[in-house]
C-alpha cells in the first residue's frame, strides 16, 4: 500500500490544451503509415473509356460543325441561285421588251420613210412639172431633144407623124427641116387640143406621148416601182429583174 501511494504521488499530470481556431492542428506524434495505391484494371478501363468518349464527342462536334457549314453553304448557294434566276428572268423580260420596241420602231421608221419618200418624189415631180411648164412657155421647142431621140430609133422606111400644138406647127417644121442626120422626116400636123409642152409621135406600129407630163409620169412610175421592189425585199427585185430580162 505504501509503495502504490508513493508511486501515485510521484506521477506527473500533463494538461491537454486545444489549439486556437485558425491555427494549424498539431502534427501527430505517432507515425502515419502510407496507404498503398492500387491501380486496378477497372480504373484503367474507365480512363480509356472516358478518353474514347471525349474523342467521340470531339468527332461529333466536328461533324456537326461541318454539317452546319455545309447546310449554310447550300442555303447561300440556293439563295444566290434564286437571285440569279430572278435576275436572269428580269433581264430576259427587259431584253424581250426592248426587242419588241425596236421591232416596232423599225416598222414605224420604215413606214415613215416610205411615206416621206413617196411624198418627196411627188413634191419633186410637182416642182419639176411647174419648172418645165414655165420652160415650155418660154421655149416651145423644149421637147425637140426627145423628138430627135425618138425619131433616131425608127427605121428609114417608117412613115411618122408628129402632132404638136396648132400654134407651133410652123416652128416645128422649120426646126426639123434644119435638123440633120434624122433617119425619118416626120409629117408635122397641128392639134388645137394640145398645149405648150405636149406632142405625140404616131407611126404605123403605134404612138408615143412625148409630152412633159407623160415623161414626168414615167419618171414617177419608175420611182414608185423602185420603192415597191425595195420594200418587197431582194427576192421581189430579183424576180422583177428576171422578168425584165426574159
């Protein structure tokens, strides 16, 4: 009993103190055993599977981006194609309208110039008729050139009669008597109904009017025939030329 009591009196009591908040906990006084790291096959398989899934995710994301880009490109291409078709349609409509307008203008222009040409020919012939009528008043023998040409085309044995205004009979007789190299000397006869600038040449084969008005009429018909052949086209001109040659 006495030894136990003595031992109890000699034992020292150590007070346990708690660390204050915010300070690091005291290191344990006993050594800690490190836990061994075990690499299991399941963990490795899980890691590989996660990598595969990540690669698949990236592949799907890339394919999705490519698909989106392709769809966008198709949409833009379709939009451009639609705009281009609409533009072509509008341009074709404008071109057709312009072509129609040009065709109508060409027809109107041809008709206008055709009418103007006829009016110009008629006006020119009317002016020429007035001038020649004035000339015949001043020179009754204005037609002697036409008479000489007509007589030069006749044979010597042909009997010819030249009908002139009655007031100009003597003048024509004197003029033809003084004209040389005539194959035929016509018989001059006067006609009270003829005016200045009118005369007829009568032969056995027929007669011809050498008057100024008749010659202007021939010129007018020649002009109008030329205009009609030109308006009808080259085929009509070729047919007319062939008929004239035949």
